[in-house]
């Protein structure tokens, strides 16, 4: 569906066109008309599917029309992390650039004065994290009685982070007649109970992992023996000139700091991003990443959740995530805005169970590659990975090796790769 078929306000249509968007993604095509009609909505979609526009555009459509008098926001968007709040606010600015309205962000880790000045004036839309919003609400600095639309973005992550009571408290401070849009990557029992409490006869839209537009991301797997083997593989992969910018995922904050420091000492433009950093440090790191001053971002799952930065050519899972959903979120950091990307994962035999869950969740089997001279001694159990294909030699630059190869997706032949 084309955006021109969605009956958007001319100013919003102009902004969307300025962003270079012509065709709506599946979640946008399904959610925007329902949200415009005032329906409550549950959207199950992974990152990288365009879900932010799926709720920001209807929110802006609502602000075009006159609303009740008052200082409090007419639209409230809750996000689990500060980084995601910043990303959503950036989308508000892009899609609403030709409209007249006031918006702001409320999130922890930043000084209070700017937020207090924003709340002392009329505001139409607020993007917030639950903790700091509760703080302002309990101190009487924020009035949510004017909220017409409540959006819960990445609601599953909010529940995982322990914000269930905070979300309930915030929703209770808004009018019962409000419209509510809930977006989540997963729909388990706790999420279903939250939806039952907060939404009224919601429409349900599910964009499965298989249709999450990850076809433009090439996935690769390297079997590793130990930590030292991982470092050697990473060093070799980083010599690939095709890596313009990469996000390297680690399991812990300490590991992110350690790996970023080691890469920086080896001459790479590397930096860490995790939840223990101050907001100022996180903002500087992301700014440097966007400006190309940081080439390698070593991040944890929570810190990188919701990052929407074009130009990330590679994602490298230095540590394989335990949750299959996190794998999909991670690889969705590359291959954005119509570009292609490469996602490389390191996996040891002890992590074979994680890999099995990931492949079962995505419905895709990740091909195993080897690097001549860095072949693993270990091997993965074949019991959960279906019929095995031979390992493929890989070299940065992608030189193809001629010869008989197995058939891949769609029946076409996949050529192996060798090192020069």
C-alpha cells in the first residue's frame, strides 16, 4: 500500500515523502487506518518493521484536530529505555516537521530543569520512560487528564524490566475513554493480561518474524572453541573493508566495556553503550556513531534496543543471546531503510540450545562459515539443526569459489567463499 492511499493530512504526507517513503510496510498499512478510526490496537511486530511510524503518524493525525484545553499532553508514548525514547522523539520531529505542535521527552538520567520548563507550558505530545514519568506524576508536576491516545511501545520489554506496576499507575491517571495502542514483539500470558486491563476490544495485528523484512540481512554463523578463538575471529572479520559501521553485542556491561577498550587500544574507533553509563555519555556515543566518529559500537541488548541508525553494515553477536526474540532485535539494527546488511554470530557447542531456539523462532537455519586457518576444533551437535550443510569458507570481500555447492533458499545455488 502506498502512503498516498492512507488519507493522511497533507502536511504529514509531505513529511513522509520528504523522508523518502513511498510504500507503507505491512505493520503501517494495517495499523494506521485502524488507529485513525480510533480503535484500540495490539501490534505484534519486530524492530525494523516500521512500527514507530505506525503509531506516530496516527498520533500526529489526532493532533491536527482541536483538542481539549489544558497543559497536559494529548498523546503519551511510553518506551522502556531512554535510547528508544530519543529515537521515537526523532520520528515525531521528522513526521511532524510541517505541523504546529509542542512535544517533549521525559526520561531518567537527564537533569530536571529542562523537563520542568517543558511541563510548565502547554504540551501536545510526550515521549517518556515509566520511572521518570511516575516521579513527575507523584510530585504533581504532570497532569494526564487530557490524554486522548496512550501508546505502549515495546511493552514486552517494559514488563521484562519490571515496569508493570508503573504502566498500570500511569494508565490509571489517564481518562478511561482514551485510545490505547500496544506494540510488542511477543505476546505471552503477562502481556495478554496487561492488554486485557488497558485496552477495549482491541484489533490484533501480528507481523511474524518470517515476514519481518529481514530478507535483506545475510546471516552467518561461526563456531568458536573459547574466548581466545572469538577474539581471533573478530580481529579477522574486522579487517573486512565492507564493514562501514558495526554493532557488536556482548552479554554483559562489563564485557562491553572490556571489548570496546581492547578494540580502541588496537586502533579501532570503538565505544561501548550500556545501561550503567550516564545519559550524557550515552548521548555523546550515539551522536558520534551517527556522525561516523565511532565505527564499532559494543553494546548490550537493553542499551541497543530500539536504535534506528542507518548505515550499520554489520551486526556481530560476540555473545549469542539467550532469548530468540533478542536475536531478531539485534540483527534488525542492520539492513534498515531498504539497505542490505550482514549479521554474524559466534556460537560455542555449549550455546547450541540458544541457537536451536533462535532457528526455531525465525524458521530459518543460519549457515555455518569457517575462516581458513581459524577453523574450530569443536563442532555443534547436529540434533536440533536439521539436515546439516557443510561449513562454508568465508573471506572478507566475498571472493567466490567455483565448485559444487548445496542448493539454498529458493532452490538457487549458494557459492562458497574462500580467502585470498
